[in-house]
C-alpha cells in the first residue's frame, strides 16, 4: 500500500451512536455539495445507485455492517471494474462518538499516478468537508438540514424572503415581515397559533436569518426563542438551500428537553422543504 492508496480521517461528534450509525449506513450520504441531502436511490442487484442532482450517479455495494460499530461499502468505478473501499468506524467516547473514515484502493484505479494522486487529494479534502457536515447533521441539540432545489437562486431567495411565498410552504396560516434587519415578524399556523419573531439579517441573495419565539403570542427573547438561518447558494444547475436552527439548549427549562424540541423542528423543516420544492415546481419559471 503506497502513500497514494489510502485516506484516513476522524472527527469527534457529540451525538448518540445510533444517530451517527443511521447516517453512515445510508449509501452515498457523502455525495453532496457540502451539506447532507436526501437522495433518490435505485437498486440494481446487490448495488445501490445513488442519484445526486449535481454530481450525477454513483454506485455502491454494501460489504459489511457490524451494527453501531463498523460499516463498509465498495465505491464502484463507473467506467471499469476498479473500486475503492470506504469504511466507517464508530468508537464511543465520553459525550458521543469518534467517527473515522478510511478510503483505500486508489492504486487499483485507472489512469496515471498523477491522476490517482489528484483523486486522492480531492477525496481527502472531500472527507474533511463531509465529516463536518455529518457532525452538523446528527447534532441532537440543533437543526441542520439541506435540500437541492431545481430552481435558480433568485427564485429560491424570493420564496424564503417574501411573506406570501413563505406562507405557501412553511407558515401555512400566514406570514408577516419585511426582509430587513430588525423588522418584526409573525408566523401563523391555525393549529398552533401566532408566533412572533424578529428579522436578524437579510443579506440578498444568500442569507436570511430571524429569531422566533418558542411559544405563541410572546416576544422572541433570548431565553424563549431560537435562531433560524437560511442560506441560499448556487449548486449545479439549481440551488442548495440550508437551514440552521440553534438555541434549543438555551431555552428556559419549562420548554422541555432541547433534543426533543430540536427533533420536532427538524421534522417541520423536512416537511417545509418538501412543500417548498413542490411550490417552486408548480410556479411558472
């Protein structure tokens, strides 16, 4: 094994082993544009075909799953019988997990030594990015979610910063705000009530942030609100939209467990992103 054959990288993640395991056993979860997204996955015999909207199709074969400790996948080259082996090791540590990835077999790939070294260097940087994305995605005390949308960034920006659009995909009972820092905000759901907020930043065309109260009909004070940050950026022929919602661990005790509140909001954003994708798909381009 040469110095061009193997990558090994580790990261400490403050999350339960089960959450990390659920992510790393998703074939090709690390194929993305810097944030974990859901993929369409088709099955061909013993091979999973992961279809990414930016980078194309990738083929993986599951080699071994040792629950909560070890997972191995064969990353199959599209144009030959060559492949690399991607292994994930999970080691429990105080407060969470140490996740280690080992990718080996670059010497079996085609091309020149320079080609193989270039691919190894690209994947080395890629694993640094993807391990950081994994840590964000599985953090039980925050929400980090992303979606690729087949629409240009300017349309997505309008959808997340215009009250009429925002109400169509997220605050279904109505939304009121101006996309200006310091502006008041109201988000309404018939079944939940009206939540007050405050716009923190509106940096067109890429960042929209607001603080939202954790209960209806109250002001968004620090101990009773969370911070939502929506980021819009070009990705392939469309847009990557990410949300980060933080501050659950700073809420007053009466709001309950931070992890439970974050999990509920993560479910809400999953539904909201699905509604947004459908909303923009139904609009004239």
